[in-house]
């Protein structure tokens, strides 16, 4: 599978990304790897609206881990319902990693 190119603008590896940047990256990964529409919205529900299965969720998680140099854990999935929720989790993990 091709690796999605990061969307612009992007934060430097040492900075905490803006949640909107993370949403754009989720949309880029979804479009490139899962052939979902690029117009993924922050309020889109991962399971219901985007119809992601466990493989799709894993593809997005791995893409985010690689892009933002973080580690997402299985227990992180609890409470994550929307793209916005996932973006907020990524921002938290980046903040923790940088602390």
C-alpha cells in the first residue's frame, strides 16, 4: 500500500500538532490507504459514518503513530467515537511524549 503524504502545513517533529492538523492527517490516511472520501469531517463517527472495521482502524492508528511518532494503545480505543475524539487522543499522546 502506498504511504500517504503528510498534508500541509505540518508541525515539526518536536511540536504538538493542532487538532485540525490531526484531522487532516486522518483524512489523508483514510483517503490514501482505505480509499475513503477525502472529505472526512471532525464529527464523522469512525464506525457508523466511515464504516471502519478493525483493520481500517488499525491502518489509521499505524499511520498516525508513524506520522506523529507516538504509540497508541488498545485501551485508548475506549471512548473514541469520532474523528475529533481520535485527533484529541493523538494530541494528548504527543504532549505526553514531549513532556
